[in-house]
């Protein structure tokens, strides 16, 4: 049943009107979000309007509302980012770790989907067009792929343009935020971008000549200097002490929660700690990273800068 609800939510196979929470507030689904195949909420980066207010966050799907408690999501901060709990049956209210009520909506599966679910699921794995692609003229396929390529570049350009607006047209900051997101790959991309967005770049720049202090900034703001299990490590304790000093000196905002980072199915080389240390080294080494990349004339030159 839960997989069926996932399918219905993912493909928005429900009336686009008359959706509402269990408390009666109207719900408009702008974007159902991206399916998550790893630990954490079922869908990331969903865009919804609840009672006219735009929300961007994660969505969790369960057969019954009580599954939230059964899976201990009420004790897991990774689920504090859930903006809507989608259920087949609402048999209780659910709450975040801080006691806030999570908006909840009952999703009804259309009978046509329920009866044809297995067929539809197979179609999702192998789209109906796959069997005829080989028979199409190569020019048609090439034109289609070219159009998709242009569309993808336009989407990426739009995202960068939005970042540029948020960063007051500071290209160095925009480049670093974009680079940071890619350091997180698909699994931690959102977390890396959220971390980079809260970095006080001008404050970090004042200590850019010290790799140690840049590491303290980066790991501290990522919430990775708050872990109790690491307190026996001498270098960790020194970094933690330095971050406390920098945090007080620059009145830094609260660090991210460590629960925002995901480690499941990650190779050790891709752990956030390692990736952030690599970014710190790059930020320390290259004073004008965006300018250097723009001046590079070959791909090899860019690779050398980022190495």
C-alpha cells in the first residue's frame, strides 16, 4: 500500500483541487519533490502551498499516520524538515522532535491506479517509448536529445541566476556555493548548498590565509564539531575551541544540525567531513577561485586549479 501511495504522490495522480490537510487547510501541490532512495524522508525539495503559504521542504509517505511513531520519526531530527505527512489513513496526529505538529493529508488512490499498479510500475521502469526508439530515424532522436540538453542547461542557468540574486551579484560566492553543492553529489547536495548559503564569506576571508581557521569555520558551521563521539580526538578539540572563538568574534548564526548530513551508503572518502576539509583546502589555496576558472583556457587548466 505504501509503495502505491508513493507512486500516486510522485506522479500527482490525484485531483489538483479539493486537497486539504486533516485540519481542513487547503493544499496545493506545486512540485511533489524528488524521490529519496536513501535514509531520510521519502521526497526531497517538495513545493507546496498550505492555506496559501508556500512551503519548500520534504514529504514523508506512510500507509497509516501511526507509522510515523512506529518508525520513531518523532525522535529523529532528520524528519524535522518534513512539511507534509501524506498518509492512506489518518489514525493519529504526528509531531516533530520539538513538539511541533506536522501537517497531515490523507491521499486516496484512484481505483484505476490501484487495479493497474503492477503494469504502471513496470512502465515506470521501462517507459513505453523505449521499444520504438531503435526504429526512429537517428536525426529525430538526435534532435530530441539536443532539445533535452538545451533544456537542462537552461534549468541550470536559471538556478545559478537565482543564486546570484541571493548573493547580491557576488560571483565568487555563487561559484563556491555551486561547487559545494556538487561536492555533495546527489546524496548530500542539498545539505552542502544549505551549508554554503549560511557561510559568512566575508568573515572567512579575513582568516583565509590560515587553513586551520578555514577548517574551523567550515566544519563548525556544518555542525560537525558538535559530535560527542569525536571529543577524544585532540585535533577535533582544537578545531572546536577555535570555532567557538570565531563564532563569538563574528556573532555567527547557529550551525547546521548534524542530522542534516547523510552517511548511509557513502564511501568513507565521500563523508562530509572529508569533502569539507577538501573545500577548506581549496578555499585557502585559491584566493579568487571564480576568476581563476574564468581565465582558464582549457579543461585541463580548470582541473589543475581544482586539484
